C-alpha cells in the first residue's frame, strides 16, 4: 500500500531534497508540499495524507501549532524533522501528539524507513535523540507535564503495563509481539488501550512516560 505524504519545510531547496528522496521509494508518494505550517494544515485537511513530514520552525504558523491542529483533527500522523536543540519547539511537538522525531541530518535510508515506521502506526524517535529527550523530560527543572497523570498508570492491566514498558524501550509492534508471545494485532489493540487510559496522543508520549516513571 502506498503511503501518501505531505512535506512541510520552509526552505525550498531542503523541501525539494526531501521530496526527491521520498519519491525514490516505490511505496511512498508525496501528494503535497507546504512552505509553512498554515499551508501544511490546509493540505492535510484537503488531501488527508497518511503522514505529514513537518519542520518545526516555519513562518506564519510553526510546526508545533500545525502538528497540534493536524493531530487534534485526526487528519494524519506527524513525523517531525528537527535539529534537536532541546528547545520548546521539540517538546511542544511531543505534547501536541507528534508520532515521531527524526534529525535533519538523517540519511535517505533513515528518512524513508522513519516514514514507513510512523505510517505503520508504530511511532519512532531517532536513536540519537532518545536519551536526550528522556533526560530532558525527567529533569526536575522542566515545566510540569501537560500529558498524562502518572496515577493513571495504576488503571492499566498487568499486560498493558508490560506493553507500556516495551514502548519505553522503543520496541516496534512486531518486537513486542515476539517478546510477549501475542499476535501483532493484539499488540495494536493493547497500545490503543494504553494510550486511551493514559490520555495520550501518541506512542512516543507513552514511551517517554514509561521511561520517566521507570515502568
């Protein structure tokens, strides 16, 4: 099945490069290009792509605000491209429900695989980002969490806690299925239940929470 993608990047040369890379994959199709966040939201509403590849710092409407609109309206998954300077944009995008984070210096293979991973509904954080992301979210100096209440974890069943723990390790659905000896479709059901009970928008948020609480 072809994954339909909207690319949102304000620098035309960078955007053209991203479109070229994604277009080289037989299972990916770029259906729209946006030069700012406002246009990205417009295209997501009009085209209903599977995924929006989103830069964070753009004119008119930044990528965080655009992500919030797209996720809240259920228009598409969002994969955020970032230089990851640990600024408010990145953490705002996580709270807004971004399904994945990829560094801008990722090579073509990593970009294509990240898009495929998020399109499968598995979410991802670039390995180079994960440790810094968890450390920052666990820092006592950061603002209070805007996502789940840690007490909500007590509402999870033992199996759901196991799934949450696996998410915290960054495991994909297929890997969780092998570890917990269950069907991949069952894993997807458990992930959905975990997100619902914890009031989270993405498995990336669940992974951060799991690591932060030591689940």
